[in-house]
């Protein structure tokens, strides 16, 4: 079995590569990644010498390059993680989100049609459902919840999802889609909430929290997400969407306070900054379908997952310090200097 994993030098993709090489030692895993600011080859160092692993630097929008790779590798399965993934960046510059997230998805699926495939899996997000009000804790996103996006990022992901389902209906492409909640864990790029707060707290720098920090997210440990995708690509029904959530809702401000507590840092580091435009209030996933059909449940309690994550950032400071010392600093200053 050969699996092409796009975006495998990013946060969830790399964790998925590690999971698959361990869980299926007889599989060949080919990682295709453009290495944008969010992709980091050093993340994949632990598996670079594994004979079952190959890394290819490639843009999913590069049709010729993608077709050539399919000719060489004859993949059985494609799992598409590659995306521009940061909402704030999509507000600054939507165009690259449309290119990679929609057109790139079309290129990958065209290659699947041309060369034949057992399964194309699209990794999507609960953000395609928009948000839920804070005063209705009884409401959850199901697979039937209408698409109702808020940001250029989520709109581009929703566009891709619709295209994937249309390729199934129109061309009979054997697809599945998963929509998951916020992931956390090792190798998370330090512009995202949890790693940003850990990195800043360790440096005694201000902890920038949007608005009042009341926004609620449903946090899922990345390994649990990888296990869910592993199940879906093997046992999920073709043409179906599966929601993947942690049943673990927390306010952003409570996460930041917890990180302060775990690191022994004062809450006075917390600085409230102007809210994100169109900021979604609450995401909450109902994962009943994947539980009933595939027996998946999140295994990691948040209390354990956050401890493991903090420990990882403490032990791997070289990894994230290298990232935040470069180009990212200019972006960071631009985003937070005037707030
Ligand atoms: P990430 O930003 O950490 O990684 C994205 C990877 O894609 C990077 O390695 C980058 O180099 C690569 N990439 C970007 N454009 C590319 C292109 N044109 N061609 C090839 N590679 C390209 O993202 P992530 O957090 O790991 O998210 C992975 C997927 O999961 C995305 O599709 C995202 O929408 C989805 N998702 C993420 C979360 C989350 O909490 N992180 C939640 C729900 C869904």
C-alpha cells in the first residue's frame, strides 16, 4: 500500500506520517509538501532514513509535477492535508488560500482520476459550519449542519469540500471527507493559540488574547485525529463526511490561564488585543457518526494532552525557536504591534 500524504511537513500531516509509519510498518508513505512558511523539513527528520518514507518538495497546484509523482509512485490512497491554514493570514491575503485550498485540491483529485486510486481523503475543518452561539450549549455541528462560513480560510475549505463531494457524484471518485475541531500537540506552528502562549509565557512575553477570550473551541489531541483518519481511509464509507471532535470545549482564556498555571507564570502576562474580524464564537462537534460507524472515540483527556504538549515544547525548544527567529517575527510584529 502506498499513501501520498500532502502537507506532511506541517503540524497534523507530520503527526499523521509518524502515526502511519508506526501503525502500518508495511506501508510506503510519500510526503508531498511545498514547504511554505508553515512546512518544516526538520519536523520530518525522525523518519527521513526510514526506507518506507519519501519526501518530495512539490506544490499541489503543480499539475505536471503531481502527475509525474503519481506515475512514479502509483499511490493507492491520497490524504490531502496541504492547505493554507491560518485564519488571520486569510484575512490579510485570501488569494493564496483559494489557490492552494481549492485549485490544489482539484489538481490532486484530477491526478487520482487519471491514474486510478482506492481512496482520496480530504482533511477539512469544523469551521465550514460557521459558529454556534455561546448561550446554546445544546447545539452541536453534525454532518448535516449547513455550510455557513465566516472567513476566507473556512470558505476556501468549504469550497474544496464541495468540490470533493462533486467529484464523487460526477466522476465516481472514491472520496471521504473529515471535518475536525481544533487540534493541539507536538509540532504545532507557534502562530496558533496553544504553542504561541507556551512560547511567549516561557519568554515572559505578553500573551495576546483576542477580545475577551470568551471564544470556545473543541480541542482534539492530534494523535487522536490521526487515528480517526487512519480508520476513515480504511473503513469509512465512500462519499461520506465524518465529523471528528474531542467533546472538549474550552474558552480560549481558560486555556491561556491553564498554560500560565502549568508553567508557573503570572496571569498578568495576559494582554487583551482587538478581536479578530468576524471571529467565530463557538465550535462544537457531534462525533456520533464516526463513533457509531467506525468505533472511534478521542482517547486523550485534555488535562493529559496539554501536559504532554507543554512538555514537548519544553523539550524541543530548538524546533520552535528556529521557526520564530526568522520571517515569522516580521509577521508577528505586523499582527500584534498596533493592538
Ligand atoms: P499547517 O499549516 O501546519 O501545515 C500545512 C502544510 O501544508 C505545510 O507543511 C505547508 O508547507 C503545506 N502546504 C501549504 N500549501 C501547499 C501547497 N500548495 N502544496 C503543497 N504543500 C502545501 O496545517 P495543519 O494545522 O497541519 O492543518 C492540516 C490540515 O488540517 C489543513 O487542511 C487544515 O485545514 C486542516 N485542519 C486543521 C486544524 C487544526 O486545528 N490545525 C483543524 C481542522 C482542520
